[in-house]
C-alpha cells in the first residue's frame, strides 16, 4: 500500500496498488476557473468528444486525440495497461470529468489513464501549468544516495521513453546499500514531438525534486497535462521493467 500526500495543499490519499482499484481511483483533477458561459452547444460538443475519446483510445494503442466543434481533447492510458483496463479507467474518467468539472477546460488523472479537454487547440504543446506532485509520506533513511539513484533512474527512463513510438518506458535499478529495487516509469502524451517530450519529462523530474531533494520520499510522481514520471520501491507496473 502506498500512502501519498499532495504537498501543495496537504490532501491525503490512500492508493492501493491492485488491479481492481487502480483503474478507477481518481488521483487528482483540475478544473478551469474561466468565466465564459458553459453553453448547451458547448456541452453537446463536449459529450460527443468524451464519447469519442472513450471509444477510440484503447483501439488506437492507448492514445487518442480529437476535436468536436470548439472542444479539443485527448486521452492517454499508461503504457503497460491492457485495453480492457484502459477502457475501465476511461469510462470512469469520462463520467467524473463531466460531473465534477462543468467548465471550459479540465483534466483528470488516474493511475491507469488521464483525460483532458479544452476550448482551445493545445495539441502538441507542453502543458506544465496543469500539474500535481504526489509523494509517499515515508522518507529514505539515506536521502543523498536515494536521491542520486532515483533521479538517475528517472532520467534514464525519460530518455528511453522519447525514443519509443508509444513514448513510454519503464526501468528498475538495485540500490546496493539497502539491497532494495527501485522501479520507475516515464510517459508523454503522443501529440508531443520528441523535442517537447524531452522537455516535458525533464521538467517533470525537476518538479518532483524541487522541494524534496534533501528528504527524498521513498515514492513519488509528477502528473502533468502532457507527461508524467513516477518512482516507487515496489513493482507498480503490470509488465516487468528493464534494468537500467
């Protein structure tokens, strides 16, 4: 069991790494604070868009982007997730984003997927404004060494992700002093260019350690609107990652 906190506003979340909970446990959401009127026409286009994302993402290798009228959106499933779990996750995301974010733009993150929409064309852009950091409440007993190991691992999997067609990579490394394995992943939304994916992941890694380099929690992740990174001391992926 991983116990995380959103450090910026001190919200606690319980995350249980099991297949039955991960696809439906919402990690976080951000709703626009724009004051534009949410019209019936916009709502109709949004409903069509969200249905499009739900029905097409798993059928296109876990990523889909679309536009309906003035509404742009995309959905991305984690690179190790099966089509069935991708669908389960997106079904919940489609429902929750409409129920809880009746705004001009919104994004919702889950363990297995995220979904995003807006009233402007954001395709291909790095979204570093919609972001959240989640950490384990337990810190490493050797933070200096743990920081060096985890940041190096995240940097390596980030470079690997940029080189793959799915812009997803995972890896693991053995921390010799404590004889424990650290697992990590990095993923970009596939509307990004390789250059923007590199920049997004680099920013996500830096963001993760901005306030924790000295304490170094034993688990953490940065969720952004166009990429995400994560490390843990337990195997949280469905496929065994590569040693790097």
